[in-house]
């Protein structure tokens, strides 16, 4: 089935596009390093979204042209960014006061595993390597909503949406919505609740690549995303 | 996005009976007099107010207390040159008082804004203000556990504000204002001038807009100290 | 003896003068509201002392001329002040980080009572009145050195230097030096140690108006203060 | 009073073997490269270093690690594009690592500077990074107790400095610098320019001089990121 899934599944850009549609006008948002950062590109027109980065910038914009970088103006991924009007700089304690104090409307992070109780594992595979946590453990317990963008399964085809995480946890019961390459799934009362799925995959096939029961409450919708 | 609010009356319209309201200022400096007076006009009662002091004279916080709108005051220093309004109500048993050391008050408010539910401080250890609070020893010294302080609303005074709520302050008028901005569900700032987005140097922003929900321009704000020297009374 | 003491004792200005002589060049100092504030007037020439006030100013100077006050530029006593070059403004949490974090070299406070173990009572007489503590409890546990300026006895002639405070405490074991109207006394290992006394009072008379033993280690000096 | 120090070498001269040194910066922004290189030249060993990262390439903190001067690193994210120096020593068991969530690291340093020996945070609750730490419940939610972090020295990078040590920072180069300035026994700041007392607007001072012990002018500071893109190696 892995090859089949590969044929229909959304690209990272498409997952990011879908996640971007849910971000309200005026929201304060932190996007995790890497894949989640793509979401900013797909911000729907007419919405003001203010992006926060752990290293002390609120209101940053896209990357500058190559050669135009100022390396004192970077994001948490250490990539050069630019400023939008009305930006602000602040130190790390104030930056994490914003995070931990519940001032961010949304954090969108990547994941190794998400459990049906909302537990997230995204900082360590638990196998060797240098441990490195960054701001992930703060973000999951700070932002008002914590969403995940991820492939629905691992490269080996194993579920990333699971009953209980087997990898080291980043946070307990923190994720409320998951945008995957196949579906949009909410976490409610300790269960995965299907909200949207690709038209090209049957519910049973989706359930087969999901590590815990996918509940259905009323209807679910088609996950419709443009070619990108 | 534009957080501008047209009038002090509109700014305080959501503050209902029983709300907890942080009010910035230290004495008269940084006291959002016009917002407080709008709150007097609006008339919600049974408020819990957090401020360093208990007001002066018959304007600002003192006026709010005088109108009987404040059921409980959390502050560090309710004495002043003219604290009559508060003192009379206090001895009549009509207002409740929680005394908090000034640095602990500031830190509790910051903790509320920063998502820190409790912290330890050496301040007040062994005194009657620590009674009933957990204590702990770290590295051979004793400390008192203090809890965060949050509010439903913060009314603060700043100097410049932009439509996204970025703020600067004038001289020592910052005091509790930037902290209270962080610790309330809804923070309303009165500013001397609303400037266009992008006019405040990002390096000079003191309170980033994420902490601010509404900005109302009061172009020539009254200074509480000046009002009191003029013998002003509100309403 | 009260009348006798009144004849020889130092004025508050003289006590403040004496305290000012011990403040080193480059010291960061907080002076309590009221009487301790006078110390700034007697700062010896050639020394840079940086004064801190709880409400968020470092580097303030004398009061402005009458009519020149800016009421956004005040000290903790709510009196108008001026700025010296190199001043800084900050919010209350940063201000008390300076205090509690041990960044002040010295705090000088008034006192109702000081005990030989260093306990200080200076915030409440314990009898009625509206309780008000301000920043005193923070200062006594924050500054590297906590000194007291005070009359040696109360208006009724009772000792203010006592074995144990009977009034509500501001802080435990926090005071290290006391400048009184009759003497300079250190607190060391739970005892009052006499450092200086007025020439006009005998040791025995001084001991008689002191509520706990005055130890002598080696010599003590004359407390010599100019007419002011 | 004049806190000016003539050279980076003089600025780090007191840092001896076994010292705990906080080093500002987040990646290359705000990293005091010249002060770190002076520390490489001075050669103290067995250092405990607090930094958000573990250095990049072969300059700055990476150079200090490469010279074997760092026995222990307290940081949140020791991975990067070129973390080879740290990674090799780590797997060889030649450097000790304490991983701290980034917000907890910032708050622990601030607590050290603010005289708060311990505080509670929701961060890391239920994870392996909370193992062995006290937990407590407040208002039905679980929190981990974290301790303050202090240092013997802080090496930081700022933009303007005056002789009393008042500092401003350039854009996002503040990051950990203002916090570390508060938390060390002795804080040395390298600044792009020393300006006369009174030239920094008191409302724009970010780090008041009370937190700073020495200021050294490095008029055209190297940016670590730029050095690494040039393939620079120190010494």
C-alpha cells in the first residue's frame, strides 16, 4: 500500500497550504523549524498573521534575497528573515513569556509521532545522536492551540498517528489538530476524530495506516488542496 | 489588523461586575487616569483591583474606590499623602486588602504573564506576610513560595502606540505597566499618540503588540499628581 | 537621661552625613523613603554613586527646582527627581531583579527596631493603621549590604537596638551596620559591635540606652560629624 | 566611574580554569566572537559554558570547544549544520552535556539574575528531561520545578555601550545577552561603539549598567555566521 499512498499523498507544500487556511486574521503564530515554516508562504491574502520566533522577533516576513541577508535578523532555524512594519525585538525571557504565558494563538510543529491522547514526540528518536530540544517543549505547553503537520506514515510506512508514543515525549496531551499527507484529524477527549480525508483514499485504507481508531463525528469532508 | 479603539468608554465597556482589573502606575506616573474615569462612568462594581497603591486624592483609582466599585485591593503601599478615601473604607470594613511586598507584586504579575504558576523568593521570609505560604530551603537559605497573579483586564498608560499595539513609555511611567500588559486576558492601553504601523523602531518597542488587545488615543493625558495638586475631584 | 541625650545627639542630617562617608565610589545604592534619602546630599565629592529607585530609575539626581517637576520622573517616595547622564529606565520586574538578585551594593533604610541578630522591623508598628510594606521586604533580602539610619532611642527614650524585635519583622538577619544618633554599630555573629560613639557619651551611658550587649572588639573610634 | 576595558585580552584575563561562563548569542547573532577568541588565546580549561547552542564551524564557541577548553556545556540545541567539533567530543565522552529546553534555559538564567532560586514551568512535564526534578500541581495542572542558573562570568555582545555599562543591542542579537548580563558575577560586554555617558536615551537602554562590569570596544565585530560562510578557522 506504501506505493499507492505515495501516489496520492499530499506534498509537504500542500500540507502546509492546508494548515495555512485555518490561521485566522490577526493570529500570533509560531512555526516550527523546517517543514512548518512553509506555512507562512501560503497565508491567504487579506489576513494579517504575526509570526513569532523564539530568538526574539515578532512580525518577521519572508527570507531576503540572496546576498541581502543580515545575520543579526534570523529566525529560530537560523535562517535570515526580513521585518514587516510593526515588528518588535525582545530578549529570550520575554520571548518565552509569550510562549509559556499563553499569548500565542497557534504553534505548528513537525512530529515523529502523535498519540490519540494528544501526546507529541518530536524532539528525539531515542536512538543515539546528540540530543537537542530547542524550544519545542516550551511551545507545546504554551500556545493556545498546538497543531502538527506531518506525513501520515513514516518512510517505512508505519503509522505516525499512534495509540501511545513509543519515542521520547515532547509534551503530554498538547496536540489538538494534525494535518497529514492524507487527512485532517482532530484530537478530542483522547481520540482521533477524522475531519477531512483525501477523496482518493477510502476510510478503511486510511484507518489501516493509522495507529489508533479514527472516530467519525457526523460528517467528514474532502481534503481538497490545489496543485502547488 | 487594527487594535485602535475610538474612546475610553468603548475601551472599558466589557469590564463587568466582579472583574479583576490590573491598573498600571506608581503614584501618578503611568496611571491611566482617563481609562479609570471611563470605568467610574461605566460603573461596574465588586471589582478586584491590582495596583501598587490605593489612589491619591479624589481622581483616578481613588475615585474608583470612592464610588464603592472596588471590593478588594491587592497592593504594596496603600498609604500616601491623601489616602483618606481608601483608609475610611478599609476601617469601615468595606474594602478588602491584600498587602504584597512590591517586588513580589511585580514578580507575581510577571509570572502570570510568563506562564510561571509559582516561584520562590527570599522576600518576606519569617514575616507575617509569609504566614500560610509554603517555604523551602535552597542552598541553605529559606524562601517563600509565591503564586502568579493574573487579571481579566489590564488598564495601562503608554506614550506611543501603533495599530498592532506595540507600545513605548515615557520615563519612569513604565513601572508596572509593561508587566500588567502581559498578565491580563485583555489589555487596554491609553497612549498619547497612535502612530502608523512601522513608525516605532522595533528595537525601541517596550511592550510588543502581542500583549495588547486595544489601544485608545488620549492626546493630552492628565497626570494624576497634577490633578491632585489642582484639587480635582472625579466625577 | 533623655534630655541629656537630646542635647548631644546627632541630627538626622548628621547621621545621613556619616552614612554617606562609607559609600564607595561606583556603588549602586538604594536609599529608603524619607530620612535615608538625605544621604545623597552628603555624598563626598569625587565619588560617583548611582542611585536606584524601586519604580524604575537608575542614575537619578537631586530634586528639580520648584515648578520644574516632571511627575513621570519620580522616586519611590513619589518625589520629583532629575536625571544624571547615563541614567536608565526599566519596569518594576527588572527593578526588583536588581534588588533581589543582589546587584545593589547597599540599601540604607530607616528602622523601628533592629535586633542584635540583624532582624529588622521597619514596616509596621503592629498597632492599627493601614498596613503598607512597599519595597522594604525586598530590599532587606536583596542588597549586598543593608544598613540602617536611626535615632538611637525612640521618642519615649526606649532602645531601638534590641535583643529581639517586638514589632512585626521586615526581614531576618539582614542588617549589618547601624548609624544612630549616638554611635555606629555593626552586627556580627549575632551581636552588636561598637565601631564609633560620640565623644560626649560614655560607653556605660551608651550601653544603658541600648537594648542588648554592645561588644567591643579592639578599639572603637570617635563618631565625629561636622555641624550641618 | 569608567568600566571601559582596553582589550579583549584584558577583559577575559580573570577567567580561570574551572569557571562557569555564560556566552550570549543564538547561532551567530549576538555571539561575542572576539571575546571568545580572547578566551581561546588565554587558554583556561575545564570550563562550564552556558549557551543556546554548541557552536558552528571552527570559530567562536566551536573554537573554544575544539581547543578542549570546555568540560561541560549547558544548552538547548547542540545540533546545527556543522556541529562536528562538539559531536565528536560528545561521542568520545570528552564533553558533558546538559540539555535544557530553550525557554527553561532563558528563564533559569533570568531567575539567577533576579534572585529567584526556583520556579515552576509546564515545560518538559512528563518527559525524560524532567526526570529527577520535583513536580507540583497548581490549579489542576502539573509543573516541573527548575532551579536558577548563575555563572562566574558572562561574555556578551551589544551594540552601543557607555562608560557606566548601559547597553543597547542590534536587532535580534539581544536573545540571551541581556539575561546573561544579569546572572553572572562579572559581565563583560563587547560593543561596536563606546559612546559618552548620557548619549544613550535612558528610555532606550536595554541593559542598565548595574548588570555590567566591563565594556570593551570592538569597532567592527565579526559575525560568526559570516566567518563560517568564509570557512574561517580560529586560531
